[in-house]
C-alpha cells in the first residue's frame, strides 16, 4: 500500500494515476498526445462525497445541519477526497484500484474505492462510496480538464441534453429546468438516458464521455480547458437530491471515455 504515481499502458494509450494528489488522473496520453491539462489542480479529479457547490457549505444530514469548509466562498465545492491522500490497493498492467478513507471534515466514516481501467481505445473509471457505521447522503462525480486545443484545433462539444438546470446568480441551480442554452457554460444538464458527450478535435481525436448517470456539468469558460463532468446528482444535490449511502448499500457510479484517432 503506497501513494506512488501509477502508470498504466494499453496499445498507444497511457494513463497516470496519482494517489498522492487527491486520487486524480494526472494525464492521459493517446498516441503521444496529452489530452488533459497538466498541473497539480488539473488532470481529472474525483468529486466525492459531493459534486460541485454546496450552498453556504451547509447540508441537511438527517435532522442535523452539517457545515463544510468554505473552499470556494461562500460555498463548499467538489468534495473532500481531492484534497486527501489515497492508497493503492491493487495494480496490474491495465488496471489500478485506489482507496480513500473518508474523515474529518466529513462527519462520517466511510471508504471510497476508485477503479481505473485502460484499454487501447477506452478509459473506464468506477467509483464507490461505502458507509462503515451510519448512513449519510453522498454524491460521486469526475472533473476532467480536457485541453481545449490539440494540434492547433479547438475542441467541438456535441451533446443533446433533455434540459438545463437554471443557474442562479450564486452559481447554483434554482430548481427550475429550462431549455438548453448556448455556451459558454458553467452549467448542469440532465440526460435521463445517460450522459453522452462527444468532444472532437478536428483532424486529431474524437473522444466520447459516457455514463449511466443522468447529470453532467459542462464548464468551458476557461481559455485552456473544457470540463465534462458526469455525476450522480446536480450541484447542491446533498440538499436537493440526496443519495443515501448505507452500510448495506454503497453508492457506485461509472464513466467511460472512448476515443478514435481522426
């Protein structure tokens, strides 16, 4: 059990996993081309035990109001696991399994397991949250930072959501569902048949992000990168759409990125 970086390879694909840096995917190289923005805060990090912002950092946990640190004032954002240490449970040539124990400031004991599986033309990420003692609300998501530009070509996003969560001035969903609007976005969309978003860098690469989950946040307000974030509920979902993790019933989610060279 260690937190050393892990490298998986399959065909001309290579992925790095960084247990010591919040359990994030540090990079994904396809045919020698890095598709994820590099840096300590980037790559693709796990969002757990919540995704996006919690309003004022507070959520209802049964009858108790919990306060999380305001790491994006006035809100708490993206969970605690990306700031914590992860450990390697198992590695072989094409798969790594890493774990993170939930604890302070999160008020419940539990374990997050992240399985990273690489093939020649896909990367599958599966995350689960288990409760040890008592039940608690939780969310799972992934926050990849894809390079906006590869080989001189800007990425094109293609997806057909059923709705867009109306975003309030505080960047949180108001609870209203509206027709999808043109970008730029820092917005949550509903895809009830499952997340299905295609990123195309003309003449370079087509990469498809899919998940059985029905929520995706798209963030493309930054010059360098575009984020496509499948998650088990909307921002502020610990309050508006809690998924309960119990000692008998973990929460699990999967996303797959599949690609082809153009």
